[in-house]
C-alpha cells in the first residue's frame, strides 16, 4: 500500500516546491508539513485539501491514501479487521 508521507514528499518535489513555499500557499506551518512528510503526524481533511490545491493535484490520490490510512489506524488492531 502506498503511504501518504511518501506521496506528499514525492509530489511536492516533483512540483519543485519547498516546504517554505508550500507553507506560504497552504497556511500550514513548515514544521507541521515536515511532520506530515516524516509520518509523525497525519493531516486533517482541511489541511489535505489545502495541500492538494497548493500542489495543483486534480485527482484524489492523496485523499484515497489518507482515507485508507485512517481506516487502518482506526480498525487495524481489532481482532477481525485484517481477515
């Protein structure tokens, strides 16, 4: 499964954006964006929308990965979740 942290960084670098410019475009602090890319924090829906808009991502690839990670986090440790 693809993960959000890798996709965020890969897309940002492909678009030749620095964390500073992405921060300016999204209003999200640089340290928070860095934590997203390191997997130390997960963006909320509003933050993800701002990132997708700033990086001009028209498809919902990040949203799909984000939702999948939220589901795994929520039920991934339940007895029958992975059956």
